[in-house]
C-alpha cells in the first residue's frame, strides 16, 4: 500500500504531472512506472483507474510485487509493507525521464468510489445487526457482496433503508492511519491479519474497516444505495446492488418499463401488479380451455385413424411443440400405427421455385426405435433434432411432399 499516493493524500485530484521512470514493451502495449502514484491500481475488489498519460491511453494499473532474486520471496520494507512496482498499461511508448501530464477518468473513479463507500455501509450494517462478515466483494457492471450467513429479502430491505438514511445525513468519511499500538485498541472489520501501514476508513460511524480502495469524502456523495437481489452462495448469500448514478440509471430504466406496461395494460402504474396477475389468470384459464379442446380434437382424429397401420403422417397448423408432443403421444396410445409423425408448420419460403416450409416435428413409436433413424430422416428433410428411442423431436425445412416421402422411406 502506497501511503503517500495521491489517491490517499489528495483523493480528489483529477490531474497531475509525473515523470516516467521506466517503460517496457508488453505485447502490443507498454508498461510504465511513474514518479507519482495518482492512478489507483486494481485491488481490494476495486477495478483500476483509467485515463491518459500525455497522449497515451491508460487502460490498466496493476501492482507487481518485488521479489528476492535468489529466494523468490516477496520483499518488504522496515514496516512490513510489501515492496511493489506500480505498472501502468498504455497504448504507446513513453520517453523515460520525461514528465507527462496525467488525467484520471474521473467519472469512472467516482463511480468506483461511490460503489466502494456504499458497499462499506451495507457490509458494516449487516455485520452490526447480524454478525456476518463480507467474505467476497467485486465491482463490475453490477456490484456483488458475499456474506457468510443467510439473509432474507426483508432483512436486506431494512439494511437498505438504514444505509440510505446514512447517505441522506451526509456524514463525513474519515481516513485513519493508526500505528501498531493504536490499532490494538480499535474495533474494526478486516478480512485478514494485517502488517505494515494499515488504513482504516470510517463511513460516518456506519462502518470502520481496513481498506485500500478509494472512497467519497461525505456519505451524501454516494447518492443512493439500491439492493437488487440476494441468492444463496457457498453457505451464505450473494447480494447484488447499485450505488450512485448506477442506482439512479437502474431506477430510471425500470420506471420507464413500468410506464410502458401501464400504457399496455391501460391501468395506472400503481395498478400494474394486479393487472398483470389478472392477465396471467385469464391466460391460464384460456390455456386450460385450449388443452381441453385439444384433447377432444386428438381423440376425434385418433378415432378416425384407430385402425390405421404403418407410418402415420399428421400435419397440423397452430400447434406449439408441447401440443405436437401430446398429439403424437395420444396417437401412439390410441392407434395401430407403427410410427407416428406429427408436424407443425412454422412459416413458408420460396426455395428453387417450390414452396418449402419450416416445420417443428415430433416422431414417436411404441415398437420402433425412432432415435436410430433420426440422423437419416434429418438428412432427407434438412432437419435437426433427436431424443429417446420412443420419441424424437426437432425441426425441418422442406416441402410437405418431401416430408411425407421421407417419413415413409425412412420409417417403413
């Protein structure tokens, strides 16, 4: 940890000048060391800063431990801090010994700072109320926190409410660098035993945690904290959440969707849930009625073909895959056909002057292993599919005449 780094000492500095100490090629990129540490390197679950060094585009910053050339062990200073090189990945070579103007991608930095501070508040409150530890933390498109205990959605909503109260109170965020003796008397969160310089971040009394990441200066700068989901994970839970502009963008997008649904259903936004439930209930009743009618339809057709032997080909319109399967199964049980193929037409296209169709198919038999013939059948009808020995299903692209011919040639 570089205690004198700008992102610790003057965290809101957006631009600075630095001398290039070294520059080495790495594939089609270059790794640069600077005299001033102003770009935050990836670490502690937080992504690295991006920006520019002169005209060079900075895409990554990483710490690389310096090792003893003989033992291979990591080297530390007299305080126990690991000695590291901070390597900046840029898209072009920079001149060693020359000073360049550096600009931090501030929108990215503040997004990461808001997320990191929001994560601390949520983790601190969970630890305070339930005693659970944050055992995993990652920031990308969506921020995730892993806790080592179970949390319900209702519990997390209470945590969210309290976390946003901390945000609205705009409490100061403090940074502490206690010495070893002082550290012994401080109650703080930490995932591991610490040595060397230790940085504690106090989120307005909501959390006190050892941390190397960047943070806002007051809790109000976080803007908002929104928990998105919770899932069981490795004996505990994984929580997804947004902070700051991410939370506001998420709200704006979901509100727009709510308004669209409100318009589609011709109800007020507050009535969308009940309207959707009513629509689903109506759809369920309709599906049940269709299933009853289909069952009568299958029975009527099966009665007409009950004495049919050989390969039965049945072409249907408007049936989905589930209905095709039920129809085939009914014919298998209620006719004497050796093999039954039920086909549902999807759409028609012109191919070589003939009208070819896109089909879904289900082929079944109680006496013939249709799976063994699936490859041959698919080759004849430009199809794909497979299944069990009693029943296969798939799709085909051919004319109805080609389909009927293939059924009789392959399965007779």
